[in-house]
C-alpha cells in the first residue's frame, strides 16, 4: 500500500500545490471561505478527515504542515468501507464474502462495484464534484479509464514506485477476457458516475439561483469538450461555415463510446445538453433521470474481447475527435491485453506450438508499436503544454484514426491465435 | 426645401440620429426598421465627389490651408485603408468574405457591379447579414434610408468604403455652409443639429472610431464570435492616437494649425455670414454665431485648447471612451438577450484569451492574468479598461475632488466584472443592469476628460504611470493589454519629444532620432512581437498578416514586455 499513490493523499494536503489551488479558488469567491472550498476538495482528497469530523460537526480545515497527518487523506476504509462491523472477522478463515459485505465491507472484487468506487472520485458523483473552476485554479482535468488506471497502478515503475496493493491474477486466470470486462465495467461505471454528477450539478444549479456554497456553476464547462473552446487561434479556424459554429460538444469523454447507442442509453439527454449553449438546469435534470435508469442495466456479463473488438473496429461517432480516439485507443489496448492473457493461458496449458508462439509474438509486437505511436500522437506534446500532438496538424486526428483502423484489423488476426488452441 | 446638389441619382436621404433609430413607425418590415423621422431631422448623404472636388485639391483648399490643410482627402484616397473597406470585401479578400458568409457575396446584389442589394424575398436573410457587414465596411449607418424609401439602395456608393460622411456626418444640410469662413464661428450644438459630426471633439472622434473598432450594438456594428470563428480577423484593441497615426491622420491638431482666421478674438476676423445663411436657407440663427472659433467650440472652458498635447489628449480620452464603448456594447447586447431578442452567451463579449490559451500545467497559471471572479469562468476582457487608470489619475491631478466619483465608477466596473463571472458567462440581465449603472458614470468621465487640458505635465504624468511598476492597476500578462500600454507609451513619448503630429510633417534631426528611438522601444530582434504596427494602410493586407498576428497573440512573452517597460522607466528623462 505504501507504493500506492492513494497513500500519498495525506501528504498532498499540505503541499504548496494543493494550497495554491485552494487559494486561487477561495480568492475568486466573495462569499466562500477557504474551509468551504476545502470541504469540496476533501470529499476525494481527505475522506478520512471527513469521516473523523463528520459526526461531531467539526469544521474541517486544511491540515497544516507539521501537524500529524494521521487519520487524514485516503485510508483503507475510504475504499473498503467502514470496518467497525467486520474488522475483527475479515482475516478469519472460513468467513464468507457475503457475510462481510453484509457487515459493510465493499465488494472490490466485483468489477462494477470497484469501478463505481474508483469513478466516484476519478469522475465524480452526487457529492464529489471537481469542476471547471477548480481546473482553472490548477487541478488537472479528470479523464478516467478504469483499465488504463489499473495498468498504471500494477505496472511497477521504479521511478514513481507505483504499485497496487492487490493482485487480479486469480480472476485473470479463472475467467476469460478479464481485461476487457474490466474495461467495460469502467465504461459503464464512468458513465453512471458522470450522470450522477450531472444530475447533482443540474439540481444544485436549478434550486439555487444565488451564488452560494451549495450551488453549482451552470453551464458547467467541464461537462464539455475541452478543445472546443481551448483552441489555438488560427486563420479561418472554422473552415468557412458561419452558422452552427462555436458550440462545444457535451459528454465527449465519459460517454464517448455511447455515441452510436445514444438513444438507447442517454435518450434525449445529449440533445437537451446541446440546446443553445447549455440546457436550462431543470430540463437537464429531467433528461438525466431516465438516462441514469437506462445506464444501470447497461453492463452485459458476457462481454468478451471479441465483442469489444467488434465495437472498436470502426470509427466512433461521425468523425474522429481527440476524446473518441483516446477511448478507442485505450479500448484496443484492453483488447490486446485480453488476447495476450488468453494466449498465455493456452501456452501454460501446453496447447501452443513453437510456430504459433513465434507468429503470435511477432504480430503482437507490431500491434504494440502501432498502438504506441497512436498513443504518442494523442498524448500531450511536452511537460509545459497540455496540447496533444495530434491537434497540432490538420490531419493529425484522421491519421490516428486510420492507424487505429489498421490496428483493429491486426488484432482480429491476433485473436485467431488465442482461439486456435481451444 | 433641402439643399442638395443637382446630381439626384446620387442623392440619398438618411435619418441621422446616433441612438434614436428604434422608435420609428411604418408599414412594411424594412420601413418599420428604417423609416424616416419627421422631416426636420432628415439628413441626406451627398455625392462624395462633392467632398473630393475640394478636399483632394490643394488649389481649391488654398484659402482654408491654415485651418484645414491643403488636401486631406488625398491621404484618405491614396493611403488610408478606410477607402478600401468594401473593395477588399468583394475583391482581394472575396474568398474569405464568402467563407465567412457561407455564400458568394454576389448573391445578395442585383447586378455584377454589386452596387444595389437584391430585393428578392429568397435572399432576404442573406441581405440582412451582408447589411450588418456594411455597417462598418461601407458608409451605410443604421437608420439611413434612400429618399424614395428604397431599402436596398446604399446611401453612399459602397465602393467608396468608409468615406467622408461616414465619420463627418451626412452633409446635405451643412455642405453649403461648411466651406464658408463663418462656419468656424458656428456653435457646436448648431452644427450637430445639421447632422455635422464634430470630430475635433476628441470624445466624439473616439466614439465614432470605436463604434466600429470596438463595436456598437445600437449601430448594428458588432463582430460576433461566429464571424471570428469563420475567419474574420480579430479586432486588435483600440488606442486612438496610435490608430490615427497609422491610418494615417488626414487632419492637423489645433496646436499645429497656424493662427487661422477667426481662431480667437485676436485673430484675423471673419464675417458672421448673415447673408449666406439666408441664401442657403440654413437653420443657424444669429445666436449660434459666436465671436470666434474658440468660443464656438470651447465656450467658457479653461484656456489653452490650442496648446494641448494632441496625442496625450487622444490617448487619455480614448482610454475612457474605449471602455465606455465596450461596456455599452456588452450592456446593450445583454439587455437584448435578456429580452430574448439576441442569443446568449455571445462569446465575442468575453476575454478571448480566457478560452484561447493552451492548456498549461500548473506552472502556466502564474503566466495568466488573475481576475476578480472565480477562475474558470470567461471574464470581462481586460484590455478595454487597460488604460483607464491613466484617464482617472489625469482627472484627479486636474481636479482632486473627482477622486470620489472615480472610485464609485471603479466599484461599478468591478460589479460588472463580477456579474460576468457570477455564473459561467454571467446572467444577461445582471450584466445589463451592471452596465446600465456604469454607463452614466462613464459618460460623465468622458465629458470631463473632453473638457480637460493636456499639457506637458499631463504627458509626463501619464508616461510615468505606465512605466512605473505598481503605479497603475494594469495586468501586463494579458497580450491585448500589453498592446494598449505599448501603443500609449509610444504616442505619449512622441508628445514628450514634441514630434509633430501631422502626417508628413518635416522633422528636424533631433526629432527624427527621437522618433526612431520611440519606434524601436518594443522591437525584439528586429521583429515586432506585439504587432504594434497595424496593417492600416493600403499597401498592407490584414488577411496576409493573420498567421503572424495570431501567432504573436499565442506566443506573447509577458516577462520580456515587463522588462522592456522597466528599462524605459529606468531611463533618465
């Protein structure tokens, strides 16, 4: 756990960077003190502090450096649930998972439950709201993808000393296509979280016309495509079309993969959010309710690498955008890993010929290289500039999309190796 | 009877009332929008050739040389871009024009000569759009109409662009009189009743310029965000003295005019024009004729307008007028939006750089201007108020009692800024109310400045303020603000060194050297990173320069600029 970045949350609370963001946010609000701003940060950064202060009506303030950081930041119970009822039982042999869950332990082995847990901070929810005001004050924007974040944690990088404190090897071996099921759980739970967040934002914006700590800014700019507004100024930017310019796209990151299935899940929500610049908060709130209900049933247990690959074999939406390309790229990475896992299992079972192994490894390496090149073009150009390389040239996105078309085709071939032995 | 020239084919009439175009009645739609007012306030646009016949002919102008100069219109015709403003739309930048419009410009005209707009119903929407372009790109002000009520006939030949009467006012009622010497003795008020726009009043001049260069919702002069997005070059901010110099100015400031006939009580006398006024049947009474030009224009004001530092006056006056124009534009648009007559939000009303910046990691934040409202919400732009402190501190130095009023004005401005960010994009109604409260305060400020005197001390005071860190509330991290500041420093420095204002004036060696130094102040490695030199003259083309000017906006180096300013501040005077 000490190598898990979540463990560093308490130290983060006293860092100058954290303080600077709080200061910037507090300065802008005439009516809001920094303790109100801090409370908003604490929902994710200091759940331990909230848990300790919560019941006693203590006003939670920023921890001061030098003070003890014990019981601040993110602790075990922040993700595993309050342990009062199960602490003395959970390490005993023979205790069933269902009885622990009944005692309040969160079932982090269930991928949907886990995804929901991660997304509650990394996307947001009804309580946790990291908005555009905060981004402008210096908080990095949230662009979450469950499987990729898992890989970041489990891949032991000596430079950052990051490592997860759990191991998914057992379900990875016992069940097929773990990686794409993890990915799919991430897609669904991120969308669910984003809808809960939107509903809460709309409700708070609609119910409170005055600027108060409880109210939410509206339109909330972080709901929209960043690069719609944050564009470099360039001659004939709009490509020569007067009407219909200047409206940002809603929900590009968290609902990227729903584009083709919008009506099924989002109903009228996207249309509602694209009315003028932003829908009125109360009509957005009305439209988000059925979408939330539909999204609850969106996860299919039988999702496989095969079906994910089929979905990702073509361009997402009408034309490629940075966000949809990122998701397509990340999804294909998950497919590649799932195929790799399944092939490895065949190898362990002794049902792969040396010839097959050589062919598989060669093809996988090629795909790896192709995907890495796409990943490079989608990533930000340098440390100082948050500007993806692909946006620097007129055809950057089109080329990345074509490279993903080719990678998807190759993955289909690679998949035949993983299926052949069975 | 209306005094007009004989060329009836070119004679049009106009209702000329800067703000009073809304309350007209009429039967069809176009007339409802632009029907003539009662006849006494009806002004006609004359044939521009009438203007040019004298004003571009030094022989014709011989008698007025001391007062006007010899051939001001020649400068407009041969150098000034204003005369090209429509020709560019239909010629050199036609591709861009069409691209912005989404159709070929020709579609809205009756013939290939493109002189009369089409009256066909099927292009009515397009005609309306093009007309709003022509409010700035030609001489066709809001409310002006053809004498026969033909709404599709331009009131001045479009090919003349922004021509004489576009700024000086429709000439039908004053054309006959204004060439007479006694016209100098006519009071301001009487002249303006005839439709004459008194551009010698620097507040009026700044207002006329900013109605296009900043925008005016009332005048239907407003470059919207969707036009910018489609390729309209960004409006570059506005500083009157710099823009006048680069245009170049076709006028002389009072200080540089010889002691012309009728100037003051001691100048060579001019007659009162009693007989002329009868012949011309002009509405100027004996009471409107003052003893001299000074009294007709400056009345009981403090003495010394003839000694004013011309650029200092323009810099400081435009500092206030630019802000007023921007506040009015924002307020008028917001008010219309609050009533559902306009779309909201209109992105052109916010600080461009608030969105159009690269997404920097945390270290980039320090390079971005700090604002009053919460971060992350598009704010009121910084540049319109960039030079406000200059104007304010000038007034306080002249009249210490004005400090209280100026502080009230600042509070109102901060309220407007807060209204912008109370929620993302602000609430139109709240913004309109805040702008509405600010408007009369700004009117008073502009009025006081216009009557103020601008001597050497005023020049030095303004310069000191700009080059001394912390003396004025100016955030140099903003590119457009930096330009306003740099332009102002250059023009004020020219006044400080007593460099003649008149275009083409002969400079002595010392002045030449000083001018070169001033123009090099903000150059960097032989380039012009703030793009202080504008594509204002006919030999330059804004569209060609766009890639460079947009790059300059994105690559602005605030640290370098701050250093330049402190270097200037450290120089011995």
